[in-house]
C-alpha cells in the first residue's frame, strides 16, 4: 500500500521481453538498503515486484521488475522505453506519515490529457476518462494520477466525453513527471478506494 507521495523520479535503463514477460530495469537515488527482493514499489501508479536489485557504482540503486501482457495493455507501462522517467514510491510502513491518501497501486484505467492551462504559478490539467470511471470521481475527492495523490478540482462532461480536472502546484510539477505532460499523453489512474467500495455497495442495494 502507498500514499501517492512521490519520493523519487527514477529512470528506465532497459526494457527486455523474456518468455512472455517484459522485464524493466529501473535506476533510482534510493539506497540499495531501501530495496528488498520481493518488495513492492509503485512505478507511476503501478505496483510492481522487485525480482533483482543491486547498488549503483556511484550511489543509488537499480532493480528489475516484470510485467505480464495484461499489465502492459492496461497501463502506460507498455509505452516505457530506455530513458523514460517514472514516479517512484516505496511501500508504506506502519507508523509512516500518511500525507496523501491510501493507494493500492492497482490501475483502474487510463486517462488522456486533453488540456493543460496555466493557473498562476500552477497548472490546471483536464483529463478525459472512460464512462465507467466517472461515477467514482467527485469534486474535492481524491485521485491518483501516475502515482501522484491529487485532489479533484472539477468534473464534467463535454461532447459526450467525461473528464476531471486537477490543479498542480509548482512543487509537484518539479518533483514528479506531471510537469512534463502534454496534451494527448496517457496517464495511469487509480480511483479512491472508498469511492470504489461505496459505488459497489450502492449497486448491490439497487
């Protein structure tokens, strides 16, 4: 489990397809002592398991993760290549400060960035979503975008397409990959778990 507070932007070193799996090597400033074999690390909203790791020569760590075809098709991971930047977060420990919101690292769907507009020093980003996700989003609610915990600043529907907006402050733009987003980019989305369970309960009641 995670909080949606990114603690490093890692770099994809290599991507290799082996026996039906995609093996991705990630490099980070995390010390090797912070990484464990079998550990779960959030990669731009996707929880992946470390299958090998080690220390980099000049500090930091590298590790390998593997993804099955379903993960590649349902997330942006299938688009990663050597040089891609990835939001990273180590799994939450009991007693850690919960500054974002509880995040599983299970992607519910992909969103498409429709527009990015300056809002003072911040940016307002509008993201188009599939209709099944719309019921989980509400103004002032929580959403995880590429592994970043954000507050929904608006929701709506235009030309038959559902969308939501988030306002990104300068600090978040600087320390995550969200500052590099452009219109047309796809992003991993995870809805707030409370909204998911409430919606399911209402379905059963009806």
